[in-house]
C-alpha cells in the first residue's frame, strides 16, 4: 500500500505510470474475487461498505425492497430513501431473520430485491443466507448480502451462496478505511449512483483510490492465508472470555448466544449497568469497547438490532460490543478479564458505600 502511494499515474491513462496504477487495481480486484469465490470482473470498487450497500439498494433493478430489521443503517436508510415500497422482516430473539415472513413478503409479487446481511455487526449472528436465496429464487427476486462483518472471519463464497450482489469493506479485515467493494453477478443491470467518468465498468465514476485498493488487495491475501487458523483462535478466545464474564454476581447476559455467530464478536450487558458507564470504566483500564453499533457510537442511542430481537430496553441500554481481531492474544483476553473485574469491584464498593 505504501508503494502504491508513490504511484502517481491515473489508472485510466495509457502511459506507463497509468498502466502501473491500473495493474495495482487489477491485481487487487483478482485477489478479492478469489477471496470471495466470485467471477472475474465482478468486483466494483467503492469508498467502503456504506457506499456498496447504498449502490446495491438504490441501483439494483427492482420494484420493491425486502430488508431484515437488523441490517446496518446504510441498508435501512437507503431502503427508506429509495422511494420504493419496503418490507422490513422481523427477527427472532437471537436476531435470525424470519423465513416465513420472507416467503409471505415475496409472494406479494413485483420484482423484489432482498437484502439480508451475512453476519450482524452488533451481535455477530450469522443469517441463513442459502435459505434466503432459495426462497428468493422461487419468486424471481434478487438477493443482496452485506458481508462486511463476515469476510475475513468466516468463509464467504459469492458463488456458493448464489447471491446477486455482495458488499465488502477493507477496514473490517485488516485493510484501510475508505475503500470497499460491491460484487455483482455477471449481466446484472445496476444503475450507477456516482455519475461522471466510465470507471469501474461504468458502475462507479471517479478516479480510483489506488493506494486504498492496493491495501484492500493486500489485506485479503493476508486474510486468506490466516483465515482458518485465525477463526479457530478467535473462537477459543471468545469462549474463554464469555465464560469468565458469566461468573460472579455481575453476570453478563450474552446476546444472540443461541445463534451461530462470528468467532470474534460478543455483545453483552450487565443488568442495571449503563453502557456509557461500563465503556468509560473499561477505557480507564485501557480497554476499547463500543456500545451497541460502533458505527453510531459517540451517541449512545438504543440499538435497533436489540430492539428488533425483543430485548427489554432496560437491558439493551447496557449493551456493549467486544470485538477480537486476527491479532488478539490470550494475554489480551486476560488483560480484559482483569480490567473487567477491577471495574466490577469498583462498582461493588460504590454500591456498598
Ligand atoms: N455494513 C456493516 C455490517 C458494517 O458493520 C459496517 C461498518 O461497520 C458497514 C456496512 C459500513 O462500512 P464502511 O464503514 O466501510 O462504510
């Protein structure tokens, strides 16, 4: 990526510097296509997961939209602003989409785009995407999946899932922020949102972010090498972390525990403890956690995900999200547990005083 910053050519230019930039982009495109088992030239680079989701929801050839209630705001808000009829699918108490509600919604007719994320950013719950595709196909609907959180943590295959559109973001798998991709099924007639030049197969105008794209390509190559081992390691670390937090009088309630989850995510709350207090207490211990969705933290708003799962507001107010990374160690988890215990001890003395 640092090398690519020195490459000053415009990838649309035919001179040698331009061709060098073009080569960097095409190398990254091929690496990403291989990583998610997608056909050649199916990746369209964007400025991130948000833009990829916006492009899918607003640009796909559909008369109506069907989205799950736990989608990222970049899907929900795009659907709301699309001007098309929108059906929001309920989820169960683990955050898994209601497939019979999807079946009923599809039966209403009109060419639909179904958007169901592969894994949730707040709880890590993994959606039954193959079932979603099976139902959608029966009704001739298109399927988009937001794989932003899943890629790099579990196996992701565009071909095996059989989806038509899939969103990715580099910074969720060790790459830089500000670059992502929408993977598109061959021949899908999507309407561009960024208008101007003919870049990215006329699907996304604007001179490409060459260094960011090169960083995205490098990140997927590293993730591909490390994925099976990193996934198992994160899952073991999360199990020991959650076991420790389930002990003692201040037992944490783990959300979506009954669902298949990403190996790195844990969303939890301690009854009676406000998320803002927990977040600041852990910050003083040198531990960075987020309350609810990281994308909207800063404002500690109620989580639409936990709300859709039917979590009582009093418990949802205390929800924090812990994320392990490909480089997290047992030592990190040990530090977290001791920081957690110190904070809980402090709360106990406050309550006793
Ligand atoms: N989709 C999901 C599930 C996310 O978690 C995020 C960001 O956290 C996004 C989309 C947006 O991605 P980006 O930050 O690259 O715009």
